[in-house]
C-alpha cells in the first residue's frame, strides 16, 4: 500500500520523526513525503494516481485529492479548532474514503477568546502546527 504524506508549505507537523519510524518498522507500507505544490503536473498525476492513502493537513494540499483514484483513502488532520467540511464533500464526489481528524484539546488562542469568527482568530488558528501521533495514525491505517 502506497502512503503519501503531503508536506505543507508553511505549517509544522509535530511528530514527523515518530511517523517515519512507524512506517519504516511496519513494512506493509511504501511511505513517501512530497510537497505537492512543488511538483510539475505530470509528476503529480503519476504520484497521485499511484497513491492508496493520502495523509495531509486541511488546506490547499488536500485539493490534490481529486487526482486520486476512486476508492483511495484520505486522512485529513486539522489544526486545533479548525473544521472545514468542504473537503469531506469533495472526497465524496471523487469516490474517496475520507477520515477527518480534529484536535481541540489545546487551549484556545488569545486572539479567539472573544469570538472565533474574527478574521484575526481564523488566521491565527490556520497557522498553528498540527500534531500527528503515530499510534492514532496506526488506528486509521488498519
């Protein structure tokens, strides 16, 4: 099974070393990482059509899922308190299995204390790093 981690351009993913170790020790996966925006169209088409599982952070990188073959899976991690349901609809139309992972177990940012609808709050939330725990990811990969 080919697993692609879409490496975001400006968002840190915490736990990447543990994820790499997990995939190296569990030999059932062919794991690779790519910055999707840096690929040419031909290379991206080739990679995406040969990917069984796409792991990414909710945002621009997930739009690349439309190039996956129907039946492929998408595991979408969100920054804390960020919920974007449009990717679920996109995956459904494309015939993909979509697994959203939300994390709201961290304190709310100061910019969001008054209202989460404020523009500065939404921008601050989308800039937060994302933590991916290899054990949680393992449960999705089974």
